[in-house]
């Protein structure tokens, strides 16, 4: 009896078959249809799966078709629930979630890891940096800037064991205002037009238009122009913005542009 009895002998054809499969794959790769990069993305690189997986091509072609039809960009890692309204030219980047009744205007830029809840209304030209959550009741007007990791709330006295959805308080951010990184906006307040809230500040009451706010709790330290320049008012209550070439007037605690 052979000492090898009971064992399968090695198939000498396996290396040949393996080489044949490699050559076949090498011949087929050029035949796989290639698609252009995402038309709303700056990326020009292909991953391995975009080279050898036709199913991925079909998926990406459908995504590009939808992007071009809707005229806005949504990164594949983000979720936009059916019913959400998104304006032309808006870009939604990685790992973000847009709820069904959210409204986002045109030309907005939504950063990574952003959550936009139901009944949130966002105007045109808004920039939302990474790690921001906009909860039910937040209204953001045109040209507002929300810095990275700034925080909204919608209940003043939350408890995990008490549901207070009927007690949500709205928060209004008026046109052109800026909220700095890591600032917190306690719900139920209004941030005036073109106001600036400094990084890390905590807003607990209404902020006048053009006001500069810093600290915890935030206090007003001055006034700021539409272009973000500090306004220095003279004894007559007038100030001049050199960048805008425009004047402002302060009267009874209210700043207005001069025509």
C-alpha cells in the first residue's frame, strides 16, 4: 500500500487555472464601463470597487442622475428622508441626516455630521459647519453662519422620563448673523440680524441686531457691521464702516444702517 493512500494528491492543474483566471480578469477590466467622478464633488480618484464592480457603477450612475436632476449634492454617506425640501445648489456632506419635513434653501453648505430635524426651516446661502444639530423649532434665515459644534436646544427643563414635545420653544436666527464654534443657544430666543456670537458663548436671552456677544452667560461687548467690522459710535450716535463705505446710527439701543 502506498504511504500516500487516504490522501488526495495535489492537482498540478491549479496553478494553470489560477493564471488563466488572472489573465481573464485582466482582459475584462477594460470592458467595464467607466463613469465620470461625481459632478458635485472635487474627488478624482477611483477606489478598487469602482474598477472591478459593475453593480457599483450602476448605483453611482443612478446617484449622479438624481443629483443632476435635483441640482443639489448629497454625499452617499448622508441620509435625506423622503419629503425633505432642498434648494438648488445646496451641498450636504458626509454622515448628515435630513428629516422628512425639514426645509433647506438654495446655495446652502451643510457640513459633516449635521442633523436637521423635522420642522426646521433654513433659508438661502446658509453655512452649517461640522457637528451641528438643528432641532424642531429652529428657524434660520438667509446668509446665517453656524460654527462647528455649536449647540441648539428646544426644551428648557428636559427630563429623560418626561416627554415634553408639546413644550418645544422656537429659536430664531435672523438674516446674516454668525454663531461661533461651540456656542450654545438656549431655546426660545431670537438672534438679531447680523449679530455675532463669540466662540463658546452661551445665549440665554434675545440678542439685538448687530450686537457682539461673548461669555457665559453671554454679554454684549459692542456692535458689529454687516461685513463683520467693529462699529465705534461717536457722541452723535453715528459710526462708519470703511469696508462697506456705509454709515450706521445707534438710537435708543437699536442700530440701523444709514441710507
